[in-house]
C-alpha cells in the first residue's frame, strides 16, 4: 500500500542529496542571479538619493524546467528574438540556475526591482502558467504567459512598492519631477492583462497568474493570485500562509483569457475570468521569512512539508543568502521533476483527484517554475 511519508521518515539519502547539491552550488553574480533590493544607485537623480539603508532587503532566486516535448503536439512559433517580448524572454531565461532546461515551457515568470535602478524601494515578481488546452485550437499557450509576465515586469519597473517618498523640503517643481506611482499586485495584474489584449502577436490564449510585491521600507508583502499557481510564506519550521487555488472545477483553474477575433460560438464554453476575481493578500514579513511562489507543476507534485524540508536542508548547508535562495529554487524544481516520474508515490494531484472520485496514479507531468525570496532586516 502506498502512502506519503511523514517528516521524520524522509530517507537519509534524500537529506544528503539536498545538502550535497546545496554545498556545491556556485556563487551567483548579484545582477544576473539574485535581486537584493534596498540599495541606492549612484547614478540616481538628486531627488532620489537616499543613503539611509532600507529596513528590509530581499534575496531572490528563480528556477524553472519545461516538461519533455511531445512530438505529436503542434510545432510552436515563439515571439521572434528581435521583438520586445522575445528579447526580454531570452534575457530572462539567461539567468543562471542549477537545473538543466532550455526554456520554461508554457510557464513564464519575472523578477523586477521596483523604481528602475534609482532608490530601490522593493521588488516585484510573479509567474504565469499558460493553459495547455489551447494547443488543440492551434494556439501556442506560452505566448500568453510570456506576454503577461512581460507587461507585469514593464509596469513594475517604474512603480513603487509603497507610497512614493518625497522630501517635504523640496520645491513644488522638484516634486513634479519625481516619477513613479504606488502600484499593488492587483493593479499590476489588471494592467498586464490589458497589455496582452493589445498584443497583436498573441491572437488567443489564457493563463493563471500570481504576482507579489515586497516593500523594503515596511516589510509588507502584497499579492494577487488568479488560478492554481500560488505561493507560501515559511516562517521558521512552519507555513505561515499558503495561497489557496481558485478553480471552476477539478483541474480547471480560473484564468485570464483572450479569445480570437470573430470567434463566434466556437469558444462559447471557454473560461473567461477577470483580474477583478483575483484573490489578494497582505502581511508584514519578518527577518528570515521565506516566500516561495510556484506554478502547479510544483504544487501538484510536492507536498508543503517536503517544501519545508528542502528549505531547511539548504539553509543548514550554509552559504550566502543569494546562494541559498537559488539553491532552494533549484532543489524544489529538481525534486518536483523526480516526483512527476514516480508512479509509486502518492502525489498531491493524486490525492485531490481521489477526493473528486477520480483515479490518477503518481506524479503529474507538467512545466514547473519556482521563485524563492528570503527576507532580511537590516536595522
């Protein structure tokens, strides 16, 4: 009889594997590999200069892996590399990571420091999972998720994670020159979706989405989530918060959708959800908190207790904060891929299917993307 092992019954080999890979993880270049916010750019305009360190810094790591190619599926035509979205996609996928995978499949993600390299007030990141069912209609699901994350990155680039800080001694004309505005993840999702609807290259498609912002002045986390991607906040040895999935029915998540022009009644049964249906959440973070965002390729295959174990083992192996968050993301993606291949282990997806009276055995093959953020208090 197959069953899920409790925490105290993880094999010694599994623990050694996580610890060994974490210790071997190479040191990551700061710009290419992790975003450490709450620093000050020396090239900032005079009004933005602020040499007082922000109370919080965030170390970000990201990892991803596409599921194996299916030769029977339609040949996909990606964004050309010389387009805005295509070149941004290639730069994003050039981030160093420990998991071997050429692309993210139908998933995509972004990590963006907020305030565009002036006084850094926070970081925004998110991920999206393109709905694979569009392949049957000749649509590449990756185009929608890539475009959604591109526009989320674009809007986050010039926004503040909190209310813009303006020196009260500045003249009115100087205040007018301070660019940027406060933008919540909920607003970011709405704006990004509008950008996808205007994209001519994206003729149709749909995607789930999870967007998170972290404020370096207050330590405030804010999020907006639509569908079955999500995130968890880990504090010490427990899960402080776990985002619940939003679904229409089993294995059919809520999703942002773009229908083809003149679709008529062909897509009458398509799920068309609005950004206004996204679930929002906010909480103040503490030193040592870990935020893990993921697509359902991770949550359908890895239990929350296993996620905690991986983070604990990587942290125990030591290394810099940047090394640790990247190692955590890599190990989670690697472990999710191992679980997908197993038919002798109960997966979260199998358990959920059983609750719906359906039969499914073992892991579920899917693209998987994980973003890990570690919180540090500087004062």
